[in-house]
């Protein structure tokens, strides 16, 4: 914030027709900024900076020059717009300065606050990723026991190391561009860990293996699509499906009881007879210990996650959408048992954009899972964290 | 294809930004039926059949589009034709390197910036008295300006080339297999004559689909001629007078009737989304004014109010303005009368840059642009450009040349099953990456 206000003050001081013997300053809050924070944080800071500069003179209630300024949030930048009038000026002039919103400004100005949690669950905004995210996978890249991130975007693959100090992932590698693909348009992508590499697949026809430590790409798994599975040391971390021609789903996923066409499928950890899926027409379904799932039918987004997020026995189910018409997208954490008889909502977070990728892992190596997901807000990809506090 | 009429039956109403869906895999095929109403079909034709030279930095590209459009080196813009744009002398000279996809970049830039092109970039340059010389240097395109142009890429957002996702004419377009960026998911687009048959409505108040709202609203402006200004009909030369005028105008009531409340009063010419918030006028507290109408003598001064007859919102504004004029002791002259005239116009900047937007408004209304302002209005520094634009905006308002009345959101209504529709800066839908959800 100091740099932003310093630059603004400098522009004011650089005006040859500007104030020299004193200035009356008033500040207001514009779009997206809290008035209280402008008054208590920006106002005193700017006043101090202008007085220390010793150019415009003292800030006083009735000087011959008046500066009325407004602070607002516009897109990804915060702006201060001042209208300077009085003194020798024949007409008011504008002085402006913009600054990209960073974490310090977010905290000081109360921009885009973390969403409040329900009960012990919290949902925290971690920052933005390059636009065009297709999928993300949580993988321990540095061997510290805690998970890091691999992000598949339209322009390639990036790796991020989780910083416990910063409380967010830091870019460590990439973007590693994807090679030319049979088709030019990329709508969706899949990532799944397989030993030391990740299988990468996209609707543009990419079929690759990615080494996230060496940042290299090699040929993939024969054109099949990997569906990431819940953590289970006794089983493979993915199942493979085939792209169905002229359809928006996958076939031949090789799981007993699964429908012929699915958008996603996850097996229950430790069991071969229980699985949950999203059908080709977007409905959540599954097969439990006692037969087909009997929970309430609901339409959901393409991807689901099954992971232990609360540290208690058994995994939780995470779905995205499907909201009622007119309502925002949402991420929902359900409590569910292996009989798949019923679900209970443990946490629900509302969003303004759409969820384009999600995965669960253990960032801080505390044995309790965290959920990371990416919200596409129209231009920006925002990374969120949902976790249950102890 | 399901039309909006089916939504009426189930009574669904979605109000959401274009990207507000949980991700679903797209399917191919299908046609989109468009009802354009009184909107210009030429803009729709252009959006379907051409591609912009440069995609704006802030545009919410779908992942597909982002993949198809490579970033211009060193910038956050994307372009199918320009690989890099460099200035070596602070904006006077620019060197554009073409991508492998570029056909004839020099010709494309030349035809767009030509003074007679009629494109908004050429109008903005002409309004500033800036000449551009475009030549081919080796495989690159050289652009020389008579005055430094700091942000050439923003200017080129208003330039379009053939090679769009669709081809056709007379209200019917089909997908191009060889479209720049790949074949679109849709098979085609056609214009229909009735809103009930449409999947996408550019015009009208039907609220049964998803409502896609543009990034910034349209602005309605009051433009008095010299005779009206000299007569003092409006007397809006300072912020406090304009704030009191806004209170009397009651724009929220007008918008509630015709635009479902999607809009607000305006205290500046550049709408939110194009320019940042400006300091509000500190009003002296006063009771709302009661309008008192008394009989006017025949000798009362008269002013003619004109507006586009197809603009319903302008008609409502004219009715309210006539009342305010009357309360000020002015009579409204007949529409064919000679003498003092005030226009009510609807204006929409085609670009989100405040300086370019203001230059285009100046050109449209023939407003004075001081020579000393030209250089800062074209500065590479966004804050300098914005400050110059806001200073000039204040100047025009304080001289009573133009006064903002209100802003109203521009929206299109889209079938809830049609995904991936984007809106261009001018409010025209882009369908190159749209697809039908057929669960």
C-alpha cells in the first residue's frame, strides 16, 4: 500500500500548478472498498505521506487547494482517483494511480475477504492462478510429506510448492507447454498421479506423462483418460476410461456396476464393491455395499472427490453445483457412508464463478485432508482452500 | 433445439455471468436462433464472421478460446495474428511481428487505421489529429504515429479480420471448418423474427433465459446545443447543480419501469467498468425539491427535446425532462420547431479504456479536445491516460456541453442450455465457443 500511495502522492507533487502551501484532503470509498477501512487506513497513511513529502504543505481543514479522492476496486486493481481544485487552477484536474491487488492490500482494505465457514469448516481464498485451468492434482513434489500442486492449464503444466510460511502455493516450475494436439480447441483436461509421473489427458487429444520434478513430457497411456481416485495405498491411484465418440462422457471404466457412460467415477477407499460416479447426463449415482445408491438423486458438476477431510473414519464426498436456476455455483462437502443410503451436508460454499478443478490432499502433513479447488470467475482463476479446523 | 419458450413453461429465470456453470463437457452440433429486434444485425454479422486482431486483456475467454489464441509476447493480450508488439521510441514507432497464422498483417492494420475506415480506432486517431503510417519492413509491420500512441494493442482491439467461426449472410450463418482457432461446436446460427422462437435475444425485456450482462452499461446523455446553453435552460455547470438535477430526474424510478431496475443515475460520462469511481459531490443537505408547475406565458423560452424514436428509455427520459424544464419556466417546443434543441442520446463506449472512450465520445458529439490533452490521453501510463480522460470529462460537464442522465445495463437473454456465450465490448454476443448442453 505504501508504494501505491507514494506513487499517487508523487503525481500530485509533480504538478507545477499543484498545492504548495497547504491542502484540504477528503477521502471516500468507491466500488468494492469498505468506507471504514479507507477512513482508518488509507486516510492517515496518505496524510502522513503528503506531509512528510513537504511539497504540498500541511493537510488542513480549509486550504486554498482541495483534493477530493475516492478509493475503489476495479477488476484486479485498486484505484485512487483525486480531483484537485481551487488555488490557481482554472478547472479541476484529475490525479489517479492504480495498483494490482496483492495480499497486503487485500488484508488492509478488506477486499475479497475469506468466506466464513460453517461450524468448523472454513473456506479461504489463496490467490489467483493463470487463467484457463483445466485440472489440478495434489502431489508431494518435494518429499516433505505435505502435498504440493500440479496445475494443468490451456497453456501447459505448472508446479507449485506449498509454502507453510505463506499459507499458499508458490510457483516452482512451468509453464511446460503442451505439444500440438490433433484438435485445436481444448475444453477439459485430466491429471492423475502414477508413481513419479502424472498422466495428462485433454479433450484436444493430448495423451502424455508429465514428470513434475524434471518438468518433462513423454508419451502417455494409449489415448485413455485417467480418473483420479481417493487415496488408497492398496490400489492404483486412477482408473482409465475411453472418450465416448460424439458424447460428453467416458466409457469402459472397468468398475463393476458402473454405467456405460460416466463423467467421473471414484471408488471407495479399501473396497472394490463401492463406487460413486457422475453419469453421462450429470446425475450423481453409485453402488454401495447393499446395492445401488439410494440417496436423493441430484445433478452435479463433472468432477467429484472422495477424501477424508475431517480426520474421522471414512471419507467425505465433495461435489460442485448443481445449483437451482438463479443461484450461484457451490461446492458441497457431504457426509456419506459406504452403503450410499443417504448423504448429509457438512459444508456448502457459494461462489460467483464456476468450479473448474478440484482435488483433495494433505497440505500440512497433519493427517487431515484439505480440499483445493479453482473457481473461474470469468478471466481469473481463483484458488480456494476448504478445510476443517480442529 | 429448445427455445426460450420452453423456459417460460417451467418458469425458470437465471441471472448469471457467462461462465457461471459447474464445468460440463461440451457437445457438438446444433443451431442457435437469434432474435435481434432493433439491434444492428451488422454487428452480429461482424461478430460471427470476423476475428479481432487483439483480444482484450480482461476478456473472460473460455479455456478453449484461451488455448486457441496465443498470448502476444510480453503482454497479457492475445492475438491470432500478432506475435509481439514493440515500441522503440515511446510510442511514436511500433514494430509488429506476425504469427504463423497471420495472412497479411500490414494490410489488416492499414485498412483498420485508415482515416476513412470508419472503425473506432481510426475515429479515435482522427479525433486527436494523429496520422498513422503503416509499412511492411521485412516480415514485420511498422506503424509510425505523428504523436506517440502508448498502447497500440488496445487500439487494435477495434480491428477485425475475416476468418471468424461462421460464414454466411442474410441472417443465416454456418460453421466454418477452417475457422481461425478451430471449427466451432455449433453447426450454425440464424436470425428469427419472433422472440418466442429464439434461443438468444439481443433485444427486448424477456427475462426467461439466462441474463448475460455486459462488463459496462450504456449511458444516456443530455446534449444541449449552443442556443440551449446560452439560454440557460439546464444550468448544470457544477457538480452540485448536476447532483440536484439527478435528484429531480429520479432515474431509479424510470429504470424500474423500463429496465427492471438494472441501472442507476449517473454523475459522470464514462460508465463504471470503463473508468474508476470518481469522488462524489459533497451536497449541501436539503429536502427533496417539490416541483411546482405554473402556467407559462406565450413568451416563455422554448427548447426542443429530441431522441431516437425507437429508444423507449429515452422517450421516458424526455417526458420527465419536459416536466423539469417546465418547472424551470421553459416550454418544450414542438418536434419540428426551429431554435434551441437538446438531444437525448444513448452512448456505449466500445472499449474499456477511459481515454479512448472519451475520445470517441468527443468525436461523436464534436466536443473540443484541447491539443495539450492529446499526448496524455495516448500515454503508455494507464494512470496518466485515465487522469487526462477524467480531467477532460469534468471540463466538458462543467462547460455544460454534455450531462450524464443515467446508466442502464446492456444484457442479452440466452437459453439456459446454451453455454459458452461471451459478450463483446459493444454488447454483441460471440458464439465461436458456444455449445448446447444436452444431458
